[in-house]
């Protein structure tokens, strides 16, 4: 099947994000807490240099209104990617950055939508589909794999296109350490379990599993569980679970929790066992594989981890002393899908030529390459290659995303009514010795309440 694309390393201002205190078993807050994301690096000259080769597609001199999810530094980076086209075509962009869903609902359902909307997640496409313009005749969808088209579809019609993606299903390790120990990168779960047992036999600890993240403690574990579900049940199963078409008491959900527990609560496989996992912040959990000597050999974390590792170990070379491989496949049926996040754009006014033109630029190879050169994220556009990225880690992440059989949007980012916080707490309770059946029954009751509103 066609391939997909992707992700980021540029995290020069990540220090502010990395101060979350470690807590052994925090109580969930009433409202969901956002998981950390990596701040963007300032765009390179490549990202802002106009290409005279591309035209304006009839949008010269117009004005485009847009609501998007990016604000602050991210808003600046996003605008810098668009600026070459805006300048070339004398288009004025009126942009508002917000993640407040009330703003989206008020503007769209109140009959005053902007021309283009960047939605916080693709689940909102179904809510607003009656107001959106199908994209089949607007942009060249052949530049995007069927998996991306499906993710942006409602009832078989593509309403959303994904501008920027980030990857999660990555295992970070030290190639020099692996080489010195005679370890090979596993490509299957059987190979992974064999590697884990070999590391233990050699007197080491396979995994660093810390999940501490202040009030958001637990989200690291939920990413583990989703990766396991993707590899044992497939991306369609995860999608149905995210919509609560699969109950929390389903045996497959229980099995994924248990698989995670068998690793990250284990005194043999995880650094510090269950309490080490609970009491170590996710930032600090990234350090052990790169210490001398290593205190653990692997850590599963999203692409932003490269910036944290680089800050902690400035003498290490990205792509050589630290890099990642794909969380391995459990079987041939589902392979190794990529879990991650992606930002979806939708068109609400096809009568504005400037808006149609700007959307075409964003989803062209030129726009995708500008994104890649900015260091901000990965483009799903098939015509953007690993060579278009400015760092070896981004190129590597893009290649893995291209090769993945499916892309699965982070499920708990889409759970309604604070259910994601309940989920984080459920994992904390399980690691603290709670009964799994009782925990999953509680989650099912909370899901029934959240999805009924």
C-alpha cells in the first residue's frame, strides 16, 4: 500500500515542559490535562524561501479566515510555513488559534464559520460534516495514502486532510551499546522477548518505564497499551474502542493491560519494578539507556524524546549514539501500525478562491516540504521524502511512518468528558496492585456516562 510520512526532533525550548513533578499515584483532576508536546524549532531558511515555480491557483489578492489549534510559538511556525505562498499571491490570512471546542461550535453551528478550520482531532469531522466541503475535488488526494484518506473520511467521503503528524510507537536505544553487547534490533515480538531475556541473562534491565507526569501521570502507559492493541487487534479495533463500540471489559483490552503490566510492573524487565515505573518521571525515564554504564537498555516514547535526550547528553550524536526503532509487530496479520497525533484541516467555504488556493498549497508537496524543513513535524504527503527533513531522527521517523501499515490517532486524546484522566488513573491503580477486572468495570461505567452526554 502507499506509504505515509513524518516527525520531529527540534526541541530547543523543551526545558519548560520538562519540569513536571513525579508523583507515585496522583488523583485525576476534574478536567483532562494535556499531554506534553514538543515545542517547535524556529523555521529554517528552506521553510520560508518562496518557490516561484508554484502558481497562485486563482487565489491572488484574497483574504482567508482560519481557526486552528496552534498558538504561541507553534502559531508562528505554522504561519512561517504558509508565508511564502501568502506573499507570492498577496493573500491576507486572518488566523485565530484556540483549542476551545466552544469556539468551534459557536462559529460553525452558528452559521459564521471561517473559511478553513484546523480541528483538534479527526473525531470532530463527524460532528461538523454537514457544514464542511468534501475535499475530493478540492485537493489532490492521490498524494495521500488510503489510510490517511480513511482517517479523514466520514461515511466514505473525505472531509479532512492532515497537515502535520507526530509519531509515538518508537523504542529509543543506543546503537553503540547494542553493538557492544551483541544485541540486534528486534523486528517481531518473539525477537523482542528473546532480547529481553538475553539482557536479563547478561545481568541488565531491558526497560525504563517511568510514567510520572504530574496530574497527567499514566499517559505514557496508555500509549503502551494502545500500541499493544494495534498489534494484537488492529487499527480498526482501536478506532471502534475510541468510539466506545468496544467495551472496556472486552477480553482484548484486559489482555493488553496484562501485557503492559507483565513488562513495566516486573522487577525483572523494568527498572525499579512497578514502583520504579510509578515514581519515575517520563523525562527521567529517558536517561538510563544512555548513561555509562546503561541502567536499562530501551525506553518506549514518542518522537519528542530525542530533544530531551539531546539536552541531557549534549556530547551524544543524534542518529548515531541515540535513535529508535519501531515497536515490534506481534503477528503478520496487523504488522506494526504507527500510533501518533495529527492535525486535520477542513474547508468550510469553497466559494473563496483564496481559501481553496491556500488549502492546495498546504497539501501540496511544496507545503509538505516547507513543513519538513521547519523541523516542526512530519508531512503525510507521499511526495515528501526522508531527505526533505533537516535531522537524521526526523528522516528516520518519516521513513518508519511511511512503512507502517496504518496510522492510529491517539485514542485517549479523543475520549470525551475527562475519560482520558480516568484512564490514566486506572493504569496507576493497576500498577499499585488494583484488581484489573474491577478497574475495567469501573472504566466501562465511566465510559457509558461520558458517551451518553
